[in-house]
C-alpha cells in the first residue's frame, strides 16, 4: 500500500511540472518622433500568429506560453518592425515599444503603358 501511495505521489509531482510557463506582458507603443501613442499596432510573439492589437491609447496586454517563443515584436504600416526579448524569469513584465518611421517597400515594379482608347474604334 505504501508503495502505491509513493508511486502515485511521485507521478503527481512530475505531471504538474510538464505545464508550460505562462507569461503576461503589458506595455505601450509610441511614435519615436512625436512621442504620441500609436493605436492599432500589431504586437505579437515573433514567429507565431499569437498576437494582439494596441488600443486607442497604444496600450496592449498579451499572454502566451514560453514554448511559443521568447521574442516580442510589433509592426505598423509605415514604421520599421521592432523586436524585443522577453525575460523568461518573470511571469509578468512591462515591455514598451518606440516605433521609428521606415520606408514602405513592397517589391513590386509596376509599368504603365499608354494604349489606344477603345472608344475611338
């Protein structure tokens, strides 16, 4: 009987250690030039689809497992992407982002050629 209880206790102890550590990160995203909050920016765990959007005041809160990644990223149209590492030792932390203007390159070349007006035919 003692053996069964001991075995069950050890199994119970090790089964609880398999749960992934969950981290909650909050912060604000601001424009580096104007110092204004940036609403509706994407904040996500780099390399995953797990992310949130900042509110009207630039605030965000995201919760994820460390198994998903250890880098937080943000992006917005017209701004350069920013990546920041996550401290794996803290369950709750604040990470603020400062966005700088970046060039918008889509990698598409468009050539417009003038042709005959079909109405003249």
